[in-house]
C-alpha cells in the first residue's frame, strides 16, 4: 500500500485521491498554455528539464511510485516552477477519471517498465488500452513520444502505433550527443547510453479527423 506524502509538496505533488473528477487545466495551472503529460515520470529529469526550457508549456508527470514522484516534485518546488506538476497514482486511472478529452497537446512515455516475465506482460503500461486513452486525451494533431532501450517492447509499441490509422507515424527522433550529465531525456536513458546500449525512439501524431 502506498504511503501518503510525509511532507507538504502541494501544489507540486498531488495523489489521484486529492483530485475531484475531470481537471480544468486553466484552473490547475492558472494559465491557458498547452499541457503535455509525462506518463511514468520517475525521478523527473525530463519533466524538470522540459519545464525549465519550455516555460510556455505546462508539464504534468504521472508516477505510480509516490517516492519517485515526490522526488521530482521537490525539484520543481525548489526551482519554484509554475508550469510543472506531478500526480501520484496509476496513469490508467488518471486518464479515465481526471484528464479531459481533447485537452492534451502531447504525451511522453519514456522507458516504461518492460515487465520481463511473460506472465507479467499485462502490467506493461503501453497497451492498446493506453492507445485508446491517448486518442481520447489528445487534441487533434497532438503527439505521442515513446522511447525505450528494450527492442522487443519497442516493436510492440511500434506495431500498436504504426498500425493504428488514427495516428500518423513521424520520422524517428535522431540521437544527439549529450553536452553534460543532465543532458539526457531521462536518467534511465543516461544510464543505458553510457553503458553503450541502443535507444529506440518513436514519434506519432494524432490525425485531425
């Protein structure tokens, strides 16, 4: 059972139990800027870097591990970043109960847990159910970004997305050389690239009609 936060990180960290129904982004972020989701945001390297580099966009991390989510929220709080927030809880529940249809500009799913054992595969976050939820949440023309170091998992993701006529497959993002230790998409990407592992990247755009 998840423990409730032991320190007050509001409004940077909220559990799904703190929310009531569908969230109004304008009220939540106190502005009209576009919103992007980071599903499985972990310790928040992408979330924090994106929040800093793109102040004209709101970023919401969703992380099932409260400890990891609070870690990311502390970084946002320390920097007093108004356009970054974290929800603690299951992303599937967040999509179903709290994210308004056609309200999200982009969804990022980086290095989701591969759940290696075959009997655990149903726990993977990137499924046909998630694809349907993303279609509902995204604005027309919105983007899905997904990276992983697990080739067979990427093949599953690629098959789900490339064969879904609701999405247009975009050119895969090109790997660039990191300029410093924090210049990676996520801390997991840093670990894997420094170990010499290949990274598989995908980008898809929701069709307009």
